[in-house]
């Protein structure tokens, strides 16, 4: 399980990326990082998102991606679905999920 500091870093950096690059549209961000358009984010695609958000570095990003994947991949299919992504990053506060936060507008629609 990630430290509170790591969770906060992830939340802050992913939020800043989505706000700055995607106008706070988490669904649009998800689609962008779903490179093969299979409605799931793989570990490789997640590493790209983390790199763009400035999370970790070349040496630690794989560990970050593995830790995030371990927590978010609730159905153990080795990918993050939109529902898993949304519950963590654009849904309600989830203290057990890195980056889980409340959105000021409420839950984003798909």
C-alpha cells in the first residue's frame, strides 16, 4: 500500500494533468491513454499517463504503475477499466485508492 504522501502526489499530479490537458474531462483523458482503444488501460498505457503527469521517474515509474494497478484493478484482469479509473480519479472520495477524490461537480458522466 502506498504512503499517504505518494497518494497525494498521484492525486495532485494526475488532477493537474487532466485539468491542464483535458479540461478536467477524466473520460477524455482515459480514452487518450487507452492507446489500443480496448476500453481498458494496460500497465504500459498507465506508465505513459504517469510519465505525462510527472509521477515518478524512469527508474521508479514501473513500480508506481504496478502499485496503482494493484489497487485499482479490482477484477484482476491486469487492466484498469473506465469504471475502475472513474471510481479512483473522478468519483467520490476513496481513501483506499491512490488519487481517489471528490469532484467539485460530483461524479463525471460517461
